C-alpha cells in the first residue's frame, strides 16, 4: 500500500497511520541509516496551551496535513495546517468558536473515504464530531458522551468488527477519592455515537487500543494518571470488556504517555509507558496475556510527556520518539537485543515548553519520517529528519 492509500484507510488512527507510513519505507532497507533532527519549522508564533497533534491527508492530495488540538485548561481555536507536500503549511481554524481541546483524532467515521475529526474537549465543552466534505472542509455533525466529562484523550479503533471506528474516551480524576470512569462509544455505522458504556477505570489521560494477546480483537491499555494501578481490558470481540481488567505494573503510576508495538521482533505486542515521576519503561509481552516486569529505558532528563513508535532510520526496527517536559526530546534508535532491545539516544527539540503530543510522518516528501510536536509554553513545531553530520 502506498502512503496515500494508507492515509485514506478508514480504521487507521493518525498515530498508527504514521507508523505504517514509516514502516513501509523500512521494508526497502534493513541497514540503519543515521538520522538527525536539527531543521525546525515553527508552526505558530505564539506559545499557547496545545495538547496534541495529528497527521493525516484530509483533502486527498497525497500529503500529510496537521491538526493541532489547542486549549488545555482554557478555550482556544483548533487549527488545520494544509501541507503543500514539501513541508510548507497554510493555516486555517477548524471552527469559529474556541474550546478546551485535548486531542483531535483523525479517522473515517462515516465510511465515505475521507478523514473526519473527533475532538475530545474538556468540561464544560461538548465533545464534537467533525465530518469532512472530502476536500478538507469540516462541519460539526454531532456530539458524543457528556459535556461534564473531564476528557483528556480520545482513541479511535474498530472494537466490534463492524468496519467502522469506535471511540475510547479517557477521562481524568486527580482526586483518588472520586474516581471517574472512561468510556467506550460505539459507532452506529454512520459516524454517530449515540451511546457510551463505562469502563471501570479511575483516572486516565491516554488509552491505547491494540491486540495484546494475538486473538484478532482490539484490547485496551489504560495507564493510571494520578497514582493508581494501570489496567488492561480484554475485548470479547463485540466491543464489550466483560472480563475483570488485568493489572499491569506497580500499584501506583503517574503515566501521561503510552504506546504499543512489537519492540523486540518476537511477534508479541509490548507496551511502552512514560511515567512523569519515574521515567520511561517498556513492558515486554511474553504471550498468553503476560508481560515481563518493566524495564527502564535511558532518559536524558525531563518527565516523558509523550511517546510515539516508528521506524525512524529504515532498519525495520521500531524506534521510540519521546517528548518531554521542559527538556530536549529523544529519538531512541532500536539497535536490537535478545529480549530487551538496546537503544541509542539522538536528541531532538530545543527543550522549550512541555511536549504534550508527538506525531510522526513524512511531512516534506523526502521519504523520511519527521516529528510534529504539540507544546504548551512554546510554539508548536516540526523537526525534520536529515542525514547525520549535517
């Protein structure tokens, strides 16, 4: 599949989509090619509170566009940045009104072949569905969930096998005495989500959807944000999670970032988490719904606020892209290993602000994945991949 066809696949979330684009390039070469990330393009001149960034071809011209989710804690207007294919962008607002958007996920919600937007707005703002007219123009078609939810993130995945993406809504409670459930909202087939079912969670700012046990059903990793237990929910194939959730890791975690992939090449999915207190860890999957104890990964300092997984140097191994709080980020290049991979650290970023979101994809058309960063207290920006030594 070509990058442009991947971008129009109805069930790729933007992050998974970017990983597939990067991974397809890796097939052509098994030799590691050193890369650096020095060339930067600021996407804005202001330093506002942005929470996430998504990449996708919203207008069907074969290039990755950028969606910036803005408005952590107070209302701002979300932004669309249209790409000319060479890493130059023209900016326009997603909507006329401002709201508190923590993530804006891209997926074909209504099955018409173009990418729509799900905006996970925090209370008291409505959580919104934007449908695409095919040319990258969006209209609000409805809402999901309840405006009163303290929503931080929305994950898009087909949970019930009906070939339509569903929503997994991560809700936060910073008060352990007052836990808040997250929710699953199933697609009615037309891009609407009339009913949501609670998950027995306490506080989450991200939920990862992935087939963790190899049974072909999409399971959920729910990291705890505020000092509680991480959980895995097992899907029965209908989008229901009737089994008791399985604990993962220590009894207390403060995780902002998480991603899944087969890190060590054993065909079992592994889990990477970024704990703002303790650092970056990987849980190596052993099969049969089991994981090894967490292994700490090298850290350059600064709490890990975001993480993405992609093959950044075309050696067919998944690498880690880490964004941090007020510190330079890392591309952890995977150098292999018998069980737990070893990594070499290449810096990216300028250390300014807090990187709440990263997305990976080829933004300038040179065949190499670049890094888009959503930041607070610093302008949002793109760091382009380049040859080492330049």
